[in-house]
C-alpha cells in the first residue's frame, strides 16, 4: 500500500489522498484529501494533509511549477505539510491558529501499532512525528480570487466546522473544494471553535451556487450528485433547528450525532 494515492480529476486537477482511517479509524473517515490545481504560471495544493511522507515528491511528478498551499482551515490533518511550502494561505481569522503547533501525541502512539507501521512510508519514524507550525504568508477573505494563470479559484468563506473555514470554487470546471464543510461521512460541528448556526448558513450558501458538477471534499470520495448540496443544507437546517433527532455520543468525540443518508452531522451535546 502506497501512502499517497494520486488520482486525476481533470488534466489540471489531481486528488492526493492519505489513509487517515488506518491511523485513527475512530474519526470515521477513510482518507484525507489534498487537491493539486495547475495553472499556466503556478500551481496550488488545496490543503496539505497530515504531513506524513513528502507530498512535494508527488507534486513534482506532475508539475514543475511553483506551488502554493491553500488551507481550507487550520486543523492538523489539513495543514500537516505546510512547512514544505514557502507560500501558505489561510482565512484571516485563522492566521494565528495555523501558526500554533497542534498536539499529535495520541497519533504518535497509534502509529506504533504493527498495522499502521506496515503502511507508513519507508524511513518514516512515528516517534518523531509532529506538525511543524508555520505562519501564513497570505491571508484569504471571502470573494478573493486566486489566479494561477489561466486557472482561477474563488474563495468562499464557509464557517461552521471552524470559524475561518473556506471552500474554493473552480468556476471553469465547476469543481467545488469543500474541505470539512461537505463530505460523505461524519461532519464534526461539535468542536470548541465550531458554530452550528454558521454551518447551516454555509451549507445553504454552497447549495445556492449556480453550477457545481463535482464536489471535491476534504475526506472520502468525490460527490457527483448535483442535488447533494441541497440535501446537506436541508439536513443541516433540521439538525440545527431541532426538527431532527440526534443521539448523544460520549466516547472518542463528544457530541450529538444526527444521521442522514450517507452522512451525519455532529452538534454540541
């Protein structure tokens, strides 16, 4: 099993995935996804994953263009390889957070199991694993446009999972990169920095976009259904407004889980 799995979405967009589910299955997701978007002048990697292995090696197999890191949000599994990039962008409200080193001691411990060690990259030492913090070199704002040269990404502020979470819309190919705001699996809106009401509004905003052919999420598989964002928005509204029933969870992650078709939404207890 190779650590990074690379899949072509279009001739200019690639998904690079890491098997987070092998390291910590209790998160309920199989992969953490990064997306390489290539323009004529430069490239961008949307999220940098867990920082296990060298994702730049995968990028250089595809393009020699300079590559910036665009973070959807500051969580460790989306910023793990930020230190490998000289140009790093995140929403202005999380610029301070991304510069702080997260505690990954539990992950170092779980990586010691024979099952996990068997799939880790050759030469990787779990005992030394850490996320090297790096400050952002650029701050993002709602409606910003990232111009890669003939390929543009529009920034959409989608708070909820975290206060500064953003999504990116590739208007030329109708691809929407949603990070942890929209994916098939458990969506956690129960963390200290989460905001359920903002999450519901963010899902409505994404559902109102005029043309999205494919959702490229931060975890698990791509979503090609044109109506799925509408389903997510309705489900989020019912969970936040109390018209759906949820089940209390108090083990690995604490919250109230609302189950829907193919995904769930976790709100605070």
